C-alpha cells in the first residue's frame, strides 16, 4: 500500500501540490484524473524522487520513502513511465531494455517478450526510429523489466491511435492479474481509465477533490462534469 | 625510398603525439560529457601524472610500475577534487570553470613549491631501437603508442559495450530518466571524473621520459586537447581521435618546418577551419 499524506511540492516559490492525500491499494490500478496544470505530472515526479517535496509523507508498505533518491526508489520497486515516454532515442531497443535492469541487475524476464512480442523483433533497431506506439510499448516494457511492485504511468495513451491504447490497457490488466503489480495511472483518456482502474481520484488545484470506482465513471457522470468539464 | 626514410620517423612522431593528445582529450570529453564540467585543471592532472613517475622512479620503483601507479594516484586526486569541489558546484557551469581554473593555479604553484620551478626528467625504460623497412625508431615510443592505442580502445569499448558504459551514456542523455531507472547518476559522475583524471595522469606518465617535466607542462597539452575536441565535433568519443589527428598531426609535423610561433598560428587556423566546416555540415544536416 502506498500512502500519501498532506504532500506539498512545487517549483521555487510556486506551489503546485497543496496537501495531497491518497491511498493506492496493492495489486490494483488507481487512476488520477485532472485538467492540465492541476499537478498530475508534478505528483508523479515527487513520487519517483525527481522533485523534492516541501512537506508531507509518502510511505510504501509502512516504510517511509519520503526524500529518497530516484535510484534508491527504483531499487525499492518503483518504476516510472513519464509523459512523453523519455526513451533513449539513440540507443537500441535492447539497450533501452537493459537500462531497465539498472535497478536490480540480472536478465530480462522472458515474460516481457510474451507481453510485448513486437519488441523481440525490434531489439537491434534504434529506439528513435520506432513509431509512437512502439516507443510507448518500449517505455512500458523498460519499466516492467525491473519487475516493479509499483508502476507509475504518466499519460501513456497520449498521442496514440485507439488500437495502441487498447494494447496498453491489455498489458496493464495482465500485469495486475499475473504479477500483482500496483499501478498508479495518470490519464486523460476516460475510456482507458474506465476499463482498467479500480479507483479513480480527481486532482484539482493540487489537492485530491474526490474519488470514485473506475467503472462507475462515464462522460455524463457528475464527477466528470465537475472536475474535467467534459 | 629516400622520402620514405625522411617521412616515416616524422609520421611516427606525429602519431605518438596524436595518441597521447587523444588520451588527454578523451579524459576531458568523459568529464564534460557526463558532468558538463569544463575542467581547466586537466592539464595539471596530466602534469601530476608525469611527476608521479619522476618521483616513483627516483624512489627506486620500476618504471612500468610507476606508469601503473600514476593513473591510480591522479585518479585519487580526481576523486578528492570531485568530492570537495565539483560536486558542490553541480549545475553551476560557470562556477566550475572558475573553480577548476583556480585549482589549476593551485596545483601549478604546489608543484613549484614541491619540486622547484625547473624541469625534471626521467630515463626511458629502454634505449633500444627497432629497425624496420630501413628505419630505426626508439622502442619506447612504439611501446607508448601501443599502450595509448590500447587504452583508447578499451575506454571506448567500456562506454560502447558494457553495462557500466550504457548507464554512463544514459546519464549523459537524460539524467532524470536514468536515475528513475535505478542509475546512481551522482556516482556515475564521480566515476567519470576519476576516469578522466586517470587518463590525464596516464598520458602524463607515458610522456614523462620524452619531454621535460615541469610545473607548467600541462598547459601545452590542455590547449591542443580542447582544440581537438572542438575540431572533432564536441563530445563524441570517436570524434576525439579525428580531432586529435587533425590538431596533433598538424602541430607535430608543422613544427619540423616552421618556427614554433608560426606553426602554432597555422594549427589555430586549421582548427578554426575544421570547426567551421563541422558547424556548416551540422547546420546543413
């Protein structure tokens, strides 16, 4: 269980997160929705240690991980797929996957190529030459190579065609079912959230303004109307 | 045949200078590429490598053991510099330039105080010559070239073929993402400074028997090393060799026909042309 309590963070004097409280249950997909500029990416960056928090606490399975360096968090079992993917474009697919092993060493687990069969054929290709969908799959596979306990995804469906978004949803459902991975999914794609998330929280002006069961959400629901203005 | 006998030793001299220059430049590139630090004290680390050999041989240490000790000693100095100075100036590139410039002055003056302002020398491990194709050439210079070439290839292989190198390249390309994947970026940067310092120390150790060792010797290698990097296209490891070949080759060969001042002016002109051509090609692509 990941517990976030009264988390405040920002950039210089500008505060973005103003007291976030959120529980992310083990072995589930918890989604976070919110308009642009509400602090979703900032929250992801704080969770993975790339942005220092001003105050508050983060605990993972009752151990404090507040203020932990990113590489230590990765070794603690956190994995991150940032918005825009951040694959290493000049490296090969194989090298990108090998980097995913930095946190724990060893070899690439064989199930990675069962989940992402197209990557097995693309191992020698430069990652920058892949399509957007293939790059997103690579970023997801690179994160899963480390066999994390908590996977943080920041808008994985951004800019992808619907078939690729469906494939991402398939992978998320599978890693939760097969590996009991906990997933924290920041998304704008309501259909994907409804399909995979057990719980959905809404971030408004840097605080959690409400929550609902993922499957209960529809474009017409009052929560969506209020917090996303769809 | 006469032309070959004249040219071959000159070309071999130029090649040995190019390889030593490439070692110095490679150390600079490793430090700049991974840390964004322009290390103006790099020439003094080269100088410390040379003095390490002079001192060690003076204490009775065999020459080749002294050559092994020099990069270790200078690498240790590099580690201290990284911990005490560079790490504290992270993300402040202008400050690191000033700090390493100041460090260069401190190391030079420390060498003057410790060893005097004059030059020292160390005997070559062998005075033997190797004769091939009608020319005789000092065996030590051939050994120097072989070692320098081997270390250059090994360093490039370290970055291109190993997991350590992969993590280092990732830390250069996107330090945040590398850290999020489990790479200890700060440690990688510290290791890169140690490696860069050790390469400078090794280069200084190797040339100690063939040039005079004095507190100001580093500057004579620092400037062409920077020019080699610029002419070779920035931080590419492969480009270092090309840049060193252009700058070191011209510097070494022109010195045989021109006065030192004129040859240095020509080398600068060649560097400017190479940099302009590279910039034009980059803009075109």
